[in-house]
C-alpha cells in the first residue's frame, strides 16, 4: 500500500517520475507522511508501477464508487471530449511503411552478415584456443542490429494490423449496405499505404494533429466522459484514432458499465458526430446533443461539400437553432474542458511515461483516478473508513 499511496498522490499533484518521487520522500512533508518516513528507491517505484500497472489502472473504478458514495455523481448530463497526449517516443523515430520494409531488409542482411562473421570468429578461436569456449556470446554490434530489427518489425506489423482492421471495417460496411455477409476466403490480404507512418520507439503510437495547438504530436487520443454535477470523470479511454468519430458509443457504454446506469443526456462537440451512433443512443433512450458541423459555421451559411447530410444531422441543426437548446449545449465546455486544462497544465500530464497501448490505457486510468480523488478533496468529501 505504501507504493500505491506514493504513486496515486504523485499523479494527483503532477509528479510521475520515480526519481522525483524518491526525492520527495525526503523533501516533501506529504510524500514523507505517505511513505511512513521510509524512502523506497526509484528503481523499486518504477518496477512496482510496471509490474502492477493493470491493478493500478483498476483504481479508477474504485474512485468512482467513492464519488458515488459521497454524492458527487448524478449521471443526468455527461460531457465528452478528447485530447492528444504525447507518447514516450520521438517523431524523429517515425518512418513510412515503405521505409520500414527497406530498413527491415537492410537489417536482415546485416544480421546475417554479423552472424556469419561471428561463426567464422568462433571457428578460428576454436582452432587457436580449443573448443572449451561457449561460443554463444553475441557481439555488441550483432545485439544492437537484432534489437533494431525487432523494433522495425514491430512497427511494420502494427501498420499491417491497422490496415487489416480498416479493410475489415470497410468490408463489413459494404456487406451491410448490400445486405449480405462478407466472404473472408475470397478477400485478398490488404497492405498498408506505402506512406503510412509507424514509430520505432512506440509502434502503437500515432502521428496526430492536436486540435488545440494545430501541431502534430506522436502520441495517443485520450478520452473522458465527465459527469455534469461535480466534474468527476465517469469513463476514460485511450485510442489510436486521431479523430473522435467512433468514440461516442464506446464512451457512453463505458459509463453504463462503470456505474450500472445510463446518462440522461450526452453533450459532445462536432468531432463526435456520427449519424449511426447518435441514432443508436436515441434508441436506447439517451439524448445526444452534438452539432454535426464545426462551431465556426454560421446557421445561415451553406453546408460544406463533405458535411453530414443524414436525417439526424438535419434534425440536429434545426434543434440547435433554438436558443434554449444552444444554452444547454454551451454547458459542455464548462463541464469537460477544465478536466484537460487541469490535467495538462496543473498536473503536467502532457506525455505518457510508458509505451504500448495497453500500458498507456492503464496509465491514463491511473491519472483519471488521481484526478477524481483530487476532485473529492477539493469538494471537501472524505469517505468514512469502515
């Protein structure tokens, strides 16, 4: 529990570095109290986080139950939003799929060459020194080449997996339109676009455009659903998709799974507009209030060529012409945007510490759990110990 306390409090106050936490157990009264005047070294803290990351991510659900217990969650109206958070990877390590294939071939040839040289060296040394040497030590340059090859192959395989998913999704949509099932056996295996980008340091991360800064970030799209009563995060997720088009239904379903109840109304910005998902939520009795168009479009302006034109989009545009409906929608910004403002600015969570989609998802859950505990503290809510 000591290390759990240190990590949760560290995320709550914007201190995630294991070295900084170790130092704080000497210099910061709060950390020193939570550590019971002990001083675990940074290697122990880092190893504990890595080993128990999945369990730490589950703390998010426990914080929700605490928030429910003290009455901070009403689940009337919730607001959705997403933000780009940098991966623990550099943009300079991003390569196109075509370049990854070329690099893979270069490294395979290099590894084969180094292996042949190592074998020749072993044979010469056996003749010179006898056969007592183990002969399985890897030369430093061979070990480096093999590590590079593994990274290139991981990035290349991730792009291929993503291409297969896109092809399967397109096939499903096409089959649904035609009213017949997809035939996997007759479908050729798709290949990624040669210019599709993959990262060698964190192959799961993606090059994404940050809507706030308009800059490109090698990272992930972090999602939250926030309860309108007290600003508590009631669902969180991380996706590799750069936009939010497919995130409305997963977030609403996550809220229901986490709390055992459905929200009455969902507020989302235009990035979440998805005709099918909005219709699906309406069928479940959930009112979605989200503009189909970017906020810069005026009501009397003609629609853009690529603007949504389905019946739900048309009805939503008509609905948002009403003054009261617009007033309801404007509450969204005050509900959800402060979460990212506090998380990124005050808590300094602008970059993930870990790599890989599963670890990043767990780290984001831990950060959201710490945010909810911080929110409870700010509200003066202290659950009684039982």
